[in-house]
């Protein structure tokens, strides 16, 4: 098996683990029963401290201080992840979980567009078709927000996907190890939240859930998902965030009995069906290319 093929499999495994773990993020935030900025401060602060501890242990164990952020590009990626985290947290408290995660699925569209514009990785015709149907799905959800009072939260969720896709694209363009960038990027929302909390006070009823979320869930998930672009294309990495799209509404439905509205379900079904079909097409195309290469270059 060739090294590029092995790297691709490694990327699929790492990002798959990250996406699966991230699916419990929103339920844990809801269980904390805190207001927006207090929750963001506790979550981001815990993740940031854990990142420094992991870095220190890693450096001592290897006898070499690992670079946390590779130059200016590393700071840019960390900043994008940080702004995405702020937008995400604001959206959590201003729209429903189903609306939020289905809109976050739009990340794949932004990632494909950015890869095309900045990396010259032109999407195939099937990807354009998938993007068209995803636009319809997101449009249904956002339109539903006009009548349900969730328009602001829906738009902020869309902004979060923009920052996330930007971070993925810059990481892929740099070809550098950004596994710490997403975690260190929590410093920005931590500072913003600290300022807001100093003005309005700290309110989190059950801080244990938020601490566990920041120390374990987001630390591992962010590290895995930030590593993915080293081995996978931007749209591929973005698709692993969709595990949260599929699973988070289910967890919230079970725990909080929060059933998605019919328009949200319709939009979500369109998005998920489109992505599943597109993913199957990608896998089939990759297998066909692999077989063609094997015929042309037999061992």
C-alpha cells in the first residue's frame, strides 16, 4: 500500500474520532445550564489550560519543546478557530440544536469553495450539484428562523461555519502541523468571555459538565480535526464535522426532549441525504482511480 494511501487512511481515522467525540459537545453545554459568556469562559479556559499541560508533558517526554503554533500562519489559523468558537457558542444559545448542527453542515460547501478559489482544487460537477441541494436545505432552515425567532442564531451559526472552513483551508495550504492551533485558539474566546463575565457576572449552574467538556471532549476533538487537513482535502475534513450534525440532535432529543420542527427536519434530511450520496460517490470514484492506477502501474 502506497504512503499517500496510508496517510489518507490515517487522516480518515483521526478526523473520524474527532467528529464522533465532538457530537456530545452541545448536549454537555446544555447540561451545564449556564449563560453564554460564562459557559464560553469555562469551556475555553479549561481547554486552553489542558493544551498547555499536554504541550508541557509532550516536551518533557520527548526532550524537545514542540512548536505550538508554526509562525504567523499558525496564529492566523488559531484566530480563525477562536472566532469560530465564539460564533458557535453564541449560536448555541440563540437557536435550536437541530438548526445549529444542520447549518454547520454547510461547512463542506464553504470548504469546497475556498479550496477552489485559493488552492485551485476545482470541485467536480457532482460536488457542485451537492452544494446546490445543500443550499436549498440550509435555506429552508434559515427561512424557518424568520418565523420562529431564531434568525439571528441561524445567521451566527452560518458565520461559524465560515470561520471553520477558512481555518481548514489555511491549514491545508500551509501543509504544517496545526494540531495545537485549534486548542490554543481557545485563548481568544477565553479573553473575550472573561471581559463579558467581568461586566455581567459568572453564571453556570452545573460547572462539572462544562469542565469535562473543555478538558476532554473539545481538547481531543479539536486536536484530531485540526490534524485532518494534513492528510485529507478540505471538503473531506469538513464532512467529518457532520457526525455532529447527525448525532447531536439525537442526543438532545433523548436528553432534553427537544424535537426539531418540521421545516428543520426537512432541511436537515435534504442536507444529510445529499452529503451521504456525495460521500458514497467520492468513495466510488476514489476506488475506481485506485484500480486504474494499479492496472497502469502493476507491482
